[in-house]
């Protein structure tokens, strides 16, 4: 029994509807990739042309070009089509170079590690957080 009615003709479970369209692919490790879907298979392995990795740290972002990119299906969490009519990012986001975004990522990671180690020390001392 199918739940799709005549009004749902544009709903599809196949990636075929996304061929040759710009997509955002969210990976299991948290990375976000953008590119044109050129091919896919039954395991959701996908090929993106003109792919780039979008790295966002706070209000900073950088698109790191990757070129032709093959993604193994087991690493894909989400695939979504990007609306080319709309602005991709909010206006308060600032584009930066790859080197700057790497420094910002490192600083963010160190701050997170410090917060985690402080929490462990407080728990060790039996303080409630």
C-alpha cells in the first residue's frame, strides 16, 4: 500500500531526482560537502563534481575545494538539495582563508578539550557542576 497521492508526485526515495543538482552532503564525522551529484549506486555511494568542504567555526567559514569526490555510502548521514535562488549562508557569516579556518578550528578544539578537562577535575574533587 502506498501513502503517496497525486499531490506527492515530486516526493521520491531515489537519488535520481538529485542528479546534476547542487547538494549538501553531511557526513558521519560532521563534515559538510557541497557539489554537483554526478552518480550514485544502491549503497548511496555518491560522486560529487566540483566538491568543496564547508568548514564553519563560529561566524567564520571557508569552502575548501576538493574537486571530483567519491563518498562511501556508509559515511553519509544526510543529502539535501541546495536552493540556488536563496543565499546559502546568513549575512553575518565571514569568509576566511583555509589557513585562518584551520587556526580557528584548532582554537575551538583546544577550548573544548580544556572545558572537558576542567569538568573532570571538578568531578574528581566532588564538586557539583
